[in-house]
């Protein structure tokens, strides 16, 4: 699946800078890309959503089994 697709374009800027970035971070986390997910979450436009998403991902990181 192409990471950037026509569904990523929205007339509403909040959807593009926040909702799409949250979705991308979550998709990266699901694909076992936690460091990339956190990097992406740090780009979320809305500060409250950014904080919530980054902290949620950091909790997932702490819960990961260490090899």
C-alpha cells in the first residue's frame, strides 16, 4: 500500500496535519516500527494530540520485551 495516497488530501488542514499523522504513527506502530511511529507522532500538528500520541507510544515502548 502506498503510504501517500489520494485519501491523504483534505480541504480541512486539521485533518491533514493531525488526523492523518495520528493514523500514520499508528500504522507504523502496528507494523512494528515503534521508533518511526514516535518520530511521526512528534510531527502531529495539534499539540494535545501530539502529546497524547507520543506518550501512548512511549508507554508501548516501555512495555516491549527486551531482547
